[in-house]
């Protein structure tokens, strides 16, 4: 297995996003999950449930996706049932570049896991501000 250099990443986490089509389905999402969500939202009749890997201490997006695969496995969260009930579901990856170079990389086993979940993965990529270089600071 090729080791990816995650040093280009300052921070990352993955969120499973579930958007029920109405309040009735929103109120029943808990029946399809053995674990509580990280957060929920109900703004202007847009309902959402979220499970996040923010507690995972790694800057390797693969570690976060493996954690999410484990979270969803064994029907802890019944993704297909939620989709059948009318929920839109996807994974969102927050990823912050440390220096503006590189980017997230996914190994074949992670890609296979994504395919098995049958969920789209979207990246939300940001660039951290570079540290000030003291050598160019006026005296």
C-alpha cells in the first residue's frame, strides 16, 4: 500500500449529510440510526441530520472516511432505508490545505468503500493563511 503524505493538510473531517424531504421524515430519521447525530438542523423548513468525524484526530481524509464506513456499517445508520424514505444523502469532506500545495488523495480501498455505500462525496477545500515570514518584516 502506498503511504500518502497528509502533511499538506492542516485539518479535515467528513460529514454524512441527510436531508429529509419533510418534517415527518425528519422526525423519523432517528429510527433508522442506532447512534445519535452530531447535529441536526431545521431552518426555514429545510431539515437535516449530520454525523461528523470532527472527533477523529487525523489529517488523513482516508482515516475519516474509514471511520465513517465503520459508523454506517452494521446498519448503525440505514442509508438505503433513508434514501427510500425520501432523504437526500451524501458525504461532505472539509479539507484545509496547510500550504496551498497537494490535495486530498483516496486509496483504492477507500474508493471501494465509497462505491459500496453508494453515496456521493463532495470536497469543501480551503487554504490556510501562510505564516508571516519574519525575514521580510521591516525592522
